[in-house]
C-alpha cells in the first residue's frame, strides 16, 4: 500500500489548496519587517495562552514563578534547572 496522496497537499488539513495558495502569495509579498512583526505577535499570543495554562494549573503562582514556568515550558525543565537554578518539578513550587 502506498502513502502517496492524489492532488495538492496543504500544510494544514483544514485549509483548502486555494486558500493556502493565497496565503503563500501574501507571505511572499510581505516586507521582512512585516514577517518579523507577525512572528512576534504570534509568539506573544502563544505566550499568553501558555501563561493562562500555567495559572490554571498553578493558581497561587506569583509573577516570578509564572515567568520561570513559562521558561521551563518553552525551553525545557533541564534548561530551567541548569540555567535558571530552578526545578519546575520540585514540590511546593
């Protein structure tokens, strides 16, 4: 049995090939600063969603703990332990 797909394949299964083609045209037409701005806005939105999840799981966490947990989530627990000298898995945190 072959894994070959008939017809165009999109990056996302819920996006039609026609819409994806329009997106690619728009992305190619963007100035570099527009792409950087878009990436920064997407990162801010992802961080906000991550912080909401952190606060849901750790409702008593203060600002510093939320920042540490966000760093551990983004870069890994090993990074948090080695670089930030903070263990996200330690009890009482």
